[in-house]
C-alpha cells in the first residue's frame, strides 16, 4: 500500500474517534491544566450528571488565582504500571553463544531497558504503544529500538496481527503551513513521505529535501525514490496493547487505557475534592474585624491600615455597652472529611485500573517479606502478569528483527534467533528475610555454599559464583572442594 494521496484528511477519518479518546487520555496523563481545560471545552457534564471541574470557565478576579487544583493521579497510575513491568530489566536469552553476547551488547549499549520502561508507561496511558526497529550508522554501529506513541501511528491489522503501520510527526514550521513526515513500515521496506498541508489535511507531497529535518533521508532511498530496503522480510515494527479487550471498541485489535471509564469521572472528582480542601484552607485563614477607629489613616487617597503588632492603644470613644472591638473571624477547615473523601476516590480509581491500594501506599506499611508483599498486592500482580503476556510476543518479535537487521547491516556472521523473554521480579526479597532463610537452611545442613551464593546473586554466571565461593571458603579457613562434588557448578 503506498503513502496517502495528496489532500487526504489527517488523521484518517476511521481513527477519529479513537484519536479523540487518546487525546483525552493524553490530557490526563500530561497533568497539564491547560490541556484538561481544552479537551473538556464544551463538555459541561460528567457521566454522573455533575458539572465537570475542568469544563468550567475560570472566574478570575483581579489579583486572584484560579482555585482549581489538579492531582496527577493519571501519571502515577501509568508510572506504577511501567514500574511493575520493567523496574527490574527483563532478560533476553538465545541458544547460540555468539548471538547471546551480541544481544546482550545491543540491550546494554542501546538502553533497551529504559526504552521499554518509557514504552510501558505510554502504553498504560494511551492503551498501547509501538516498538520500532531502525538504524543510523552515523550514530551507532547497531540497530536501534524506539517507542512510538499510539496517537502518532496509523496501523494496518489483519486478523488482529499488525501487517503494516504508518508513523507520522509534525515538523517545525514558521507559518500557518503544517509539515508532516510520514514513515510507513511494510515487510522488507520503509517508505518516507513529506507533506505540506494544514491542521486537518495532509496537503501536497513534496520532496524530502524541502525540509531540513528529513533531507538527510534522501541519501538512503532506493531506486523508487521513496523507500529504504531493510534487507529482511519481517516487519520492522510491533504493536503492544496495554490490555484487552477495548471495551469501547469491542473486537478491535487496539488495547485499552488504564484510565478507561469510570476513571475520568473519578479523577475529576478527586481534583474537585482537593480544590474544595484548598479553598477551605484559604477561607480558614484568621482575619481580624476592627472598628474604623482602630485604623490608622494614611492621608487623603492613601487608605488606612491596622497594625496587629501594636500593644498600647490610645483611648477610643466607644460606649462600653456596645461590645465593639477587635473580632477574630476564622472558618473551620474540614480536614478529616476531605482526606477521607480523597482517599476513597483514589482507592476506587486504582482498583478500577486493576491495581491494589497497597501499591499506592494505602494500608499497612510495615516491613514485610516479598511473599507477604505479593499477597497484599495480588491484584496488581495479576494485572502485571496479564500485561506481560501482551508484551512478550511483540518484544520477542522486535528483538528478532533487530538481530536480523544487525546481520544484514553490521554483523554478517551473526546467527539470529527468536529470543526468550523473562520478566524481572517486581518485588525484591527483603535482605533480612533472605538471611534468616539461608541461616535456617545452613543449620539444617540442607544447602551448599554455592547454592547460597546463587540465591543471593541470581544474575551471576558460573565463573563469578565459583570465585565468590572460593573467597568465602578461604576466609572461613575451609578447604576449597572440587566444584562438581560441592554442587557449585551446574
């Protein structure tokens, strides 16, 4: 399929509703008050019939600020989702030793773990994310992994599988013209197009040399003038749905955001609660009401003031029966009511998103073992496991594509293999609990030195384990046994 024709509407009409939902998700994810006010313009009512906080026009008086408060719960949810998946980097393994070394090098030098952490956060917010394999020999002699946000892609699916995708971005412009760069990934090639149009139309396709940000791509284009041959038959992109099904688009291949209804109303209610709380604090400031005679006149046109540090006052002509004098005015601040309401809204919101309240700091925060933490946060762990099953095939595919690209472009003798993905532990074992467990096993003479070292350092290879065992036995005055007999090596 070629790139779009001149003058085509953009984004494509079939994605208008989906893009609109992503725009709403992106506004909450950004935490930007202006974006929230913009996206809710004209939507005065929530689904429960109440007026939306961020749809209301701001009534600002001279010298007064907007009293609405935004709590970035949406960003916290997306970050938590990413942390559960990739706070501990995943491991990628293949059978061939040389391929394993190169894969490890690609992962470490290319910062794949950081890319996945970013991608997982964006996926939780927008309902999905795209992984793209590309290369630039002038930057690094290896393939590169990048994440593309779901609202910057036009995908082609067949039987739920991604068969092609067009990534797009708006380029720098100095006027009313909108420049867009379209990058279409198809099996075996990547097409590039530059369009000069308007906010809702692609406009006219022009040579890449017309804009400095993409002009350098012309050196890599093939005979057709708009495509770069990848040298492999696989698609150099993959789609990762956050979680399925998409309840608003049943049967679609797109994932759903963690903010899917009813979180919009809950997050709006949370902001309204905090805005009310801060309003109580502003109104609750102590104010002194004093008679006119207590004010010091600064002269015509200069007003009058009251000195609340003054200790001695001259006598004032006030009848003693009137009770006139200084009056303290201070409204109550409803701390407990607001705190309870805010906590209840947050807990309901995170439950609706698929997480345990304990993951967000609610409940007993006493020290616990990894097993106890996992039990308390079972709902979060279930959600993490569900999401990892959507990540595994897409991630395995894109890593295999990177190995294929690496052989075609940089490492001819490489033997590409489909990597196996192992996700890291989201909950680390408490060191005290681990030490107690190992001590009990040692007292029962049920564990070897090698097993204890492996337990403490599961990421070490056999050589590192052997060296540590030798040091331990030497320092304790024990003879260094034969590794195989001691059960140190596999």
